[in-house]
C-alpha cells in the first residue's frame, strides 16, 4: 500500500479529524465551563477524565454517524495512530507538575502538549492543516502561560476549545470531496462510496 493511500484511508475514516477535534473541543469547553461556574478542581477533573475518553467518544460519534469507527485490522497506520494517541496522556504529569507551583499554567501546559500531539497528525492524515494547528496550540499555549492571569487561568481553556472547533470544521471541509468506502445497508458485504 502506498503511503498516500494509507493517509487517504485515515482522512476519510476520521473525516479529516472532524469528530475527534469536536469531541476534544467539547471536553475543553466543558472543563472551562466547570472551572468558571463550578470549581477549579471540577474543571481539572473534567479535563483529565474527559481527555482520557476522547478516543472512545470519537469512535462512538463515528458509529452514530453511520461511518466506520476505525481502520481495518493490519492497516499500516494503526501503529502510528496508537503511538500518537498515547503521547498526550504520557505528557500530562508535566502539566500537573507545572500546575503545582503555578495553577494558572495548567491549561496552557496541556495546550502545548496537545499541540505537540497534533504535529504527527500531519503525516498520519497527509494534511498540512495539522502543522498549522500544532503551531497555533504550541505558540498560543506558550504565550498564554507567559501572560497567564492568576485570577483567570481558564481563559486558555476556552481559547483552546474554540481553536479545536475551527480546525474540526476545516478538516471536514478539506476532506469533503474524498470518498469513504462504507458497507452498504443490508449486509451484503459489498462496498459503496460515500462522501
């Protein structure tokens, strides 16, 4: 299989990152809302617990939309996808360590980690859009950490959620013309093309 074909499979299966980024945006916005209107501890809990559920919730959203919920077994991009998925949770101790001394750094630090997590998506999906998303999140997270207001540390959480919504819409738009093979209704095993 050519790399470009494998990348197209990832793009079409995951709709250019649309569902995953919408789920991630929902977690960030729910966390920020919880922090703002309930408690900082609750906001952190929503971000950490919700963050661990992003991939399963993305697969559920794909299924609910009638799409395939993943790449076929043995697909050459499965291993990279797994490694990319594990990168962010493995970096969370860094964010928690930073937040111990400077609580206002929690959201910006996780934003930086999220941006670094998105960089390999440029190869995985074959979409340069993820380089831009990575740069915006890493640069924005760094800027927000350096200018963080200890009275309003959650502003970077709100900003990250909004950026993710924008890039979800862009990812869907960039892949709109690509066809996705999905099983036909009726279970006859044949494939149809769907955009």
